[in-house]
């Protein structure tokens, strides 16, 4: 893995999302405006919530009215880049701590944007975690 001093794509996307949210709030649209983030580690058949100490071996499920989801998973709401950065650091530390060289692990980030009761999602996957730890 190459650990550069620059942002990787995941960090850059998170930074830009927070910047866009901040611009939206400055324009007087603070109500019903938030970003929720999920950070998962997917390795072999295991899914782990990197932001939850109890998020071990979570189940991926599918239901007709919901689609694909991770059972028992809850996203974290962030207010700004500092909170997002803190969660990225926590997830990276947990990812590295639980690394198993037997199977390549993937770093999955899902951003949920809620702007005035309209929800959009951005899902990012770092296959084989080549960017995890990029500062």
C-alpha cells in the first residue's frame, strides 16, 4: 500500500461533500440538511461496521421494498469536515487493526445526503483498500 500525503478519492469525496453541505447551510437552508456516513470493511464473506465496536459479521440482506441493506447497521450523522475526518481516522485505524492478509479487504463508504427532505446517496469502494490510511 502506498500512503501518500494527499487525499485519496474517498477522502476527497467526503471533504467535497462536507464543503457542499456547508455552502448549502450558508445560503440559509440549514433545516433538513445533513450527511450520514457509513464505513464498512468487506473481507471474504464478512462485513464489519468500522464505526461500531459491535458491528462484527453483519448480514447483507435484500428485501423487495427496501433493496439490499446491512442488517443492524446505522449510519453516523456528521455536521462538518472535522467530524467526517474524525470518523475516517477511526475507520482507518479499525480497518488496519483488523487486517487479515489471507483475504483482500475492501473499504466501503456510503454517504447519504439529505437536503430539504430529498435524499441522495454516493457509494464508494476502495477495492483491496489501496487508499486506506491516505492522509
